[in-house]
C-alpha cells in the first residue's frame, strides 16, 4: 500500500510509482470520483489515445450518424423510463 499526505491547501502528491503504473505525466488530466467513503483517481485518455475508436463504423463506408444518434436516444429514454 502506498500512502500520501494532504497539504493545507488540500493538494495530494501522487506517488511516482502510481503515476508510472498508470501513465500519468505532468499536466495529465485525471477523473476524481467520490463514492461510498472513498476517492478514486483515474487517468483520462487524450484524443490521440482513443483515435480509431470508431474504426468499426467505417468498415463499409460512412456510418449513418442520424440512425446512430436515434438509437442512442432510444437507449437513454428506455434507461430513464426504467429508473
């Protein structure tokens, strides 16, 4: 287990071993989640790191983005109705 110290300004220095393991460099963006009595810090991906994520849509030419948007809207509406 690695520990850290919270400064008077509320800042925490992430240990070098944790930064190396997760690829967190100076000026990297991180997501901070608070849940069930814990704080989770995880790195966010940059645009260049997620390049090609939509590659599967381009297999047979351009995707039908209107149809994709409508499908996503229906999925969100179903999820909201279930809650």
